[in-house]
C-alpha cells in the first residue's frame, strides 16, 4: 500500500465513524479496520 492510499483509507474510516446512528457492531468493524491500517502504517515507518 502506498502512503497516499494509507492516508486516504484512514480518512475514509474516520469520516465513516464520525456519523451518528452507529451501533456497537459498526464500531467493532471500524476498530478492526483502523487496527489493520495502523499496523500497515507502523510497518511503513519501520516499527
């Protein structure tokens, strides 16, 4: 994944989770997405 793609995906998840009307299941799904994106970011940073 390229840096720009990673940033776009993170922004997308943040925008989607900023909406109201989310249930707990939605938060779990997006938490897992963000966790995966953070793992990719750490790998890109050499961590």
